[in-house]
């Protein structure tokens, strides 16, 4: 199988490429990535056996996408702007990449008669619900420009299945975590801040609940859907642990032996969803079950950031901290006194 993976230099995409190349010796992968601030080609460094090729480019570039689409059989779209905070400050980038970029990929896929098109989505498209888990056929109520752009991309992809017969599949995963995650998301941000004795800015009362999924478990689920999923179907992919953001924060501090005084409660995010929860019965029927216990995966993730300071310190630039001071005000300034 020949795959075009878009956004493959990002966190989940790079793990997926390594996973697929290791598992399938007869597969080849082209990785198309714009290399925005959150992407890193170093995530895919290693021996090259000729089955992997990196192309720097934008999914909105119709000519470039069309040329690459002719070389492959299957497309897996990870390419997206993903950070909710940034979508609140700068929504336009999310509309352009997440929606228009998806259109360009879908159009290229039907013109190249692709076998399959897999859209990587998020549980955030469902919005928030306190009393039950979301199923794949539940209505979409996105709360942020980010989740709205992903919901729109999902609907567009499904329309290409119904209208043009493209073999579209969609996975909607819960919050991913693991090594190589850019330190703007909660877990890597709090781990790296705690290592440096910087404040941990926790939104609201810290009671927002998320379902956490180790990134390698998500890669396995995506692989399973790609090969065994039914065209036109959506598959929720969740871990087996729902915890509050405050519980995640205290777990990180405990693993690092840091004091709770590092926690800074800050003004809640606009449109902040209270709880995400997924009903994953559908993908379990395909044979999926997370292989990594949450506690073990968290410990391994913390350990990775402890032993890879050079990787994340290069990404915490002056511009990065200027941006986050816009979001959190004074909460990120300085170290614990």
C-alpha cells in the first residue's frame, strides 16, 4: 500500500508514520507537511530504507496535492491547526487549513481514484455533555473555532462519500498524550513547566474532565479503521481513563516530586467544554482495546520529557512565551519564588 500522510511531522502523525513503517515492511509513505511551529522533522529521524519520503508543502496547495495524490493509493489526513487557545485568538488559520485544506485533499482523492480517505478528527466536535458518553451519530455542537472547523471538515468528507462515492472513514479520538507532543497542550506544557519550576496555569477550577488516550493506542486504532473500517462510517477512539485537569496536574507534580504551589488557577477559557466522553463500542467491535494503562503511559511520558530537555527547550522560544502571556496574563511569568 502507498500512503500519503498529511501533517505527518506533527505529534500524532509522526507516531503514526513510525508505527506503520515498523508494522508493514511492504508499505511506503509520503509525508506532506507545511512545518508550522508545532511540526518537527526530527520526530521522524532515523534510518531511511527508501519507503519514506518527506515533502514540505501546504494542503491548501491544489497543484502540489494533486501531484502527490497520483503517486499513492490511500490518504490519511492529520493536517490541521489544533490548539483551541490559538483558534480563539486567530480563527482564520483554522478555517483555511482545517476546512479548505480538507476540501483540496478530498478533491485530489476522487480525481486520483483513491482506495480510501481517512480523516483524523476529534471528540471536541460533539461539544460537552456531563451525563453520558457521545456516540458517533450524536449531533455536533462544537464550542470553539477549532472544533467547529474540524466538524465542518468531517461533514465535508462525509459528503464526498455520499455524493462522489469516495471511500471516506473518520476517526474521532479523545485527548492524546505521549512523547514528542508540542509543549502547548496541557500535559507537555505542565510537565515542562514543572521541570523548570515555572507556574502551571490551570483554567477555572480545574474540574474539566477529559478522556485520555496514549498516542500509540490511537495509532493502532487508526490502522485498524484504515484496514477494517466500513466506508462512510465514523469511529470514536477513547482511552479508558476520565480524569479532571486538576487530577492530571497533581499526577504530574507527584511524578516529578514538585510542590502543589506551582499550580496557578487562571481565568477560564472562553467556551471551555466541561466534559468530553466517548462511547467506543463501535471500534471495539473491530477488535480495538487500548494496550497501555494510563498510569504507566503517564509515567513514561513524564520520563521522556525529563530525558529530552533539548527537544522541548528549543520549542519554548521567546515568541512562544510571549504568546502564552497573552493567553494567561501574568500566570506564566517567572519561576516559583
